[in-house]
């Protein structure tokens, strides 16, 4: 029988809901699965959730959407929400969901052992499951990587030697905002503003997505960019001749900026134990199933990354401060505007 909370939520919202179940589609009138996942992560979920179903017998459906929209939906549904797990990208989004009391505190020794301390909430409300690094990329025909500042590579791009040679993402991108929030957290607002103003003074070209940015570097339209590592891996998988290399930022300083996608158990879940079991599986047995398809790094240190990104080499990462990414997001947006960064 369909769960009463699911029917109540659908009636209240008066919208049809479709969710992928393994390789199929669940429609209204069909009995729901054991777990309902509200997911802002869109990469290769079918494979990972299909593996989880096969290994545990727990069935899973997911509803995809924008992270802010899904969070508001869970809040609007209230006690009638059918959601069991909220999955999203960006540590700031996870921090925000916890701050708004959408997520339950989970006591799990498995997750505490599998997920590094800075990649999970201190109160057990969310856990990082996949890690992405935002680092420097460059055209090797035009750039000697020895010219990068190994101590503070992001700040180093404000140097005049890079004038007219930079491509970066737009100010509305969560990637840009979280990077700048991390710079505020690391350096303070005044220094972070000086860095961003330096990028702007170097006539940075603004790109609407990371793929366009990589294509511009490959074509010689710019020499250096800042990318999520997995976009480079995806593009190389399709075009091994891409003339773009990766440089691990700030290895002699704070380390390379990283972010996560992760999940938490929804506070009003009907099945919190099974929801916890899913998150535990994704952080342990299912790590490769969850991250490999999108070329992301596992959060569990003992799990090896897939071969293509393993070729990028090991790197020191900047400690992740989810509270800073979330709490400083508004300040990062204001700073970008003040610096004239579009």
C-alpha cells in the first residue's frame, strides 16, 4: 500500500511526481519504494541506487530538482513529507539544511569511521559522500606550471603576469561562491577582496560553465582557468587529445579547495533506519559505485579513485569548513559584486 504521508504530500502540493526507480519510472498510483530520495545531485544515481537495491533488497525512488527548491519542498510538506533522504551538492547547502532543522541527527560509528571529520556534520545531520576539487587548469603550450604560486595558487592568479590570460566561472555559480567563501575564511574579507579584484584587473573572461572554460583553454582563447577536476576528467574521457593539464593548487600552502556532495536523513522520515543504511552503504561498500561514473574522489580514504583521476596524482586538500561555505555565502556574493566580478 502507498504510504499515507506520500499521498498526503502529493495532494497538498497538487503536482504529479515522477521518480526513477532503478532503471524504471514510478508514477502516481504505483506503490512507492521503501526510500524516497530528494536529490539535487544528478550524476549516475540510477547505477548506484540500483546496486544498493540489488545488495540490500531495499527499494529506492528519487525525485530530482534544484537544491533550494527541494529543501523548500521538504519544509512545505512538513510532517507529511515522504522524503527519507535529502541529497545535495555543496557543503554550504548541507549546512543550510541542517541549520533549518530539516535533517535528523544520526548516530553511526560506520559513518564516523568512513567519512573524515571535516566532511561531515559534528552532530551527524549530514555526511559527505563524494569529493570534488576545484583547482587550476592550463594550456601546456602557453603556460609553464612553475609560474604558478605553489603556496597560494588562487591568489597568485591576481598577479599581472596573467593579465588577459584567465578564464573563470560566473559569479552566480555555487562553485565560484564557495571558493570565494573559502578565501574569506582563509584570508579574511579584505585580503579575499584584494584577490578577486586582482582577477578582475587581469581582464578575466567569464564562462557560463566549466566545459566551455576547458574548451576555451584548449583553443588558446585563454591560458589558465579554475575548474572542478571531474569536468576535466569527463572531457578527457571523450577527447584524450584535449590540450589542457591540471595543476594542484596551493600544495605548499593551505591546499586545494574541495567541496562535496552528500546526504542526510530527513527529520520526518518514515524509515530513518533504512535511510541511515543507504547513507552508510554509499560511504563504504558503494563508494566506487557512487563516485566513479562522475570521476569524483571517494571521501573514504581507503577507497581508491577510478583510474582516470588517479592519473592526476595525489594532492593535499584544503580543510573543508561547511559552516563558512554556508554562513559566508551572502558575504561572498557581496564581495564578488564589490570587486566588479560578473
